[in-house]
């Protein structure tokens, strides 16, 4: 049963990112009345794009957790913590690159990735 959820999360993540880009984000970015954060709408567009795709990354992280739970091993805690580490490290990288460091969420994402990873090492 959990494998069905795993595949559904992977599928909905792909659909969410693809259709969101094609039918929502691109059309939204053509508007000329977006809020101008930090002096232009460039930052607004970047934030909206990376936030949209972070949802997909999070769903894929949940897919990995469901997968690990479907065939639980003796290391299930470590597997879940490594999944959290990877999801938040990727989220930090995406935030850092898309906003060129201006959106400070990357600091928190990397902090969560580090604490999750250290919990695996020191347990």
C-alpha cells in the first residue's frame, strides 16, 4: 500500500512542476503588475518559481519516506533522517541559487539538513 503512495507522490510531483510552469508560472510572469520586491519583479518571480518547485521536492522526500516505511529495516530512523537531510540540502541549494542568496531561507534549510545529518552520525 505504501508503494502506491510512493508512486503517486512521485507522479504528482512531476505533474505539479510541469503543469505549474506551463499553465501558472509562465502566464503569471507575463503580467506587469507583480509586486516589486527589492526594486524589481525579478526577485518576486524567482521566489515564486523556487517556492513552487520546493513543493515537488518535499513531496518526493515524502515518497522516499513512504518507500523506506514500506520495507522497514533496522536503520529506518537513519534512512528517514538521511531523506530529510537530502530534501533540505536540495531546498537550500535551490533557494540559494534561485534567489542569489537574497532569500534567507537557505540558511534555515541548510541548518535543518546539518542537524538531521548530525543526528544520524551521533546516534
